[in-house]
C-alpha cells in the first residue's frame, strides 16, 4: 500500500534506522525513569519509529494521527495497531489514557510549538516527552537564561519540565529532506514547580517581558507593577537575563496579584 507526503501537514518522514532506534532507546530510558507503562506517539506517519514502539514489552501503546491516508497505511501495514490509532489532531484530542503516560513523536514542524503547549495542558498526566523538532525550536526550548534564543517557550516549559537536548538529526535522515537541521530533546516533569502567584500572572509577565526583549524589564512590563516595585534593581535587566525562578518571584509583586488579594 502506497502513501503520499503532504507538505501542508509538515510531513517529513524519518528513514534513518539508526536514528529511529536512538529515539526509541531514549523513550525507553525516559519511561523507565518514571516507571511508566503507557505511551502515546504523536504523528506516527508511515511508522518509522511506530514499528519499534508498539512492540515494547509491557507497554500499552497508542498513536495519534490526523492524516486519514497514514491511518489507513498503518492499519494495513501493522494490523496490530487497528485499535491503537486515534484519527484526530493532537491539538483537539483528549488525553488517550487515564493515569500517567509518556509522549514521543517526530512532531510536525508547522505545529510543534502548539504541541508543546498542549503538553503543558496535559502535564499532570505526562511526566516525560521525547520529541524531534526543527533544531532551532529544540534549542529554544532547552535554552538557559542569558542565551539569545531563550524566550517565552523556554520559560513557560522550563517552569514545569527539566529539558535536555539529546542529539542532532541531519536533513538526509528524512524523506523528503527538510531545509533545516532537526534535534531531539527530552523533557522530564519537575518534582517541584517554582511558586508563582497564578498561571495567568506568570504567562502574562513572561509574554510581555519577551514581547519587547530589547528593552529593560522596567520599560517592557511597566504596566504590570507599581512604581516602587519597578525601582528594584532586577528591572534594569532584560527578559533573557531572568531565570524561571526570577519570573516566578516577580508574579507575587504584580498589580494583578494585589488586585486579587
């Protein structure tokens, strides 16, 4: 059974078997660390890593795939997957399992950031994620404070997950080859989350600070704080110089927080 590649869905299928096995090995290690028996693959496509994942011993496996043609191909090629495929968008579907589960995927590059924010929504059920992204996105997610690529997605995800960049994936590992390098990262949910006033306050502060990242924090977030708070030395820094803990601490001094007390 043949299938077509759909550019509008950001499809670049992994064909390098060694890299497939590296991703599977990283997934097994992450699951063992969290003692998980449930696994969800996002965007299995033509089954490059699916063919290994569904055979993992003692693992309850499911896959989420939007493309009807790929669902039919996987059902035909791997009949054992017939009741394990969810034909929906990851951005719309409900968590496929009750209880905790791991997530793995060669995530479609055109919605990779949206998928990560979806994982934030599911964070209480998802202790670990192994994902392949455009290298630029992977680096941004894993970036530390002070880095030029450290930004909104870095801070919002690192509030809840420890993130490690694992390895590069070259364009020739895919069919068709993308025009960019790719990278695989692993996320492990933190045992202790920084204490911030509220999700709303944290998200508002981080997004406003980075929206004008060349300005000092004082100028970029002036509307969120009283003048006496803005006088503190930390407001002389730019957003990229603040750690996740710094942002969390500042949420307790926001006008939003005071208004709700």
